């Protein structure tokens, strides 16, 4: 199936598509990419080129993309491991292999999502996971001589529903779209100072000591152990990169609880 045939096939299912330049991710000259996407059959017949070396893009309207940006199977294993640790489940759905060896998983949604490209996390060297709600290149596009290929027998019309965590991740980005430099309206006390430090997070090298200090401080507030336990895991997932395994967080919590209970 060439580019035009695939574009017509997708349009007949209601998907909006746009055309890419020869052998690249760049939209066709004098067009605006996903903003010009259409599912008008006559327009596609008249404007789309049938050559396979022209790519096809998909406007992610009522769809959402999880982009696992990897270059080999080892990196994919690392990314999937991080997703699993962070409780980001990925239901089976339409999946493609990208030109770089990465993986695209496409889900459907009945919610209106603002076009965005949200980085879930990065493992360095352009390796990590992203959520996209704008546009995506799909098979049979060819970029830099590499062809995008479906990896399973699920079609785009049969994609799975987006898992709930995707919406939470996108909302976190939207809720952060404000001026961070606005001065606090009241005096900042020790608790506020400590929360600011926690929000800066921690990376590899000092994760255990850092989280131990935070959990110790949480117990010092007088909060119930159940509350401390919940916050410990939430802080680990949000502010520790990469997060510690749940077992390690539990060990930190248990160690401090036993110490203060003596």
C-alpha cells in the first residue's frame, strides 16, 4: 500500500492525515503539518503523491501517542522497566517501530486534549518516554531511508483506550504552566523551605540517603505512619530520578519506623 492509498484508507476511517516531504519528517513545502491535516477524500486524491518515499503524518485528534524513544532492545527494556516501576501500564494497542528503532503506541480518547509533547522521563542520550497529542508519523512513511512499520496485527481503528495515568501526566504539565517566579504571598516557614528542597528532587548517587532524610522529616511532623508511607512512595515516584524500587522505599520506611518506635 503506497502513501496515497494509506492516506485514503485512514481518511475513510475518519482519521485526519497530512503529507511529509521526501524522505524526512518535515511537512510538505507550504503546508503546516498536523494543523493542515484532513480526512477529505477528494482533497487527498488531488493533493497526495502516491510515491512511497513521501511520508504520511497523522493528526492525533481523539488519539494520544506514547513514544518510547529507544535505539535498541536493551534501551527498550530499560524504558519499559521504568514505566513498570512508576506504575505506568501500557495496554496492548496499535504499535509501530520508528526509523530510529523506537516504539510508538497509539491510544484513543474521548477527551479534548491540548496539542502537546510531554516528556514523562529521560534516561539520557535521547532515551526515555513521551506523551504526544499533536501529530505523529506513521507507516508506510520513509524517513532517512528507514520505513515505519506496524509491530502487531491491531489496526488504528481498533486501538485501545488511553490508560488513566496519561491524563494525570498531561494535567501535571498543564497545571505547571504559570510563572514560578511569583513571590509567595505569605512568610515562608521551615515547612515551606523543606518542601521547596524536596521539589528540587534527586538523581543517581544519593537517592537512598536523600529519601531517608525526607521520610525521617515526614515522621518528624507527627503524621500517621500510613500518611508517611503514602507520601514516601509518591515523593519517590515524582522527585527521585530514576525512582528507587518499591522494596527499597519500604525498607527505608520500616527502618525509620522501627527506630522511632523504640
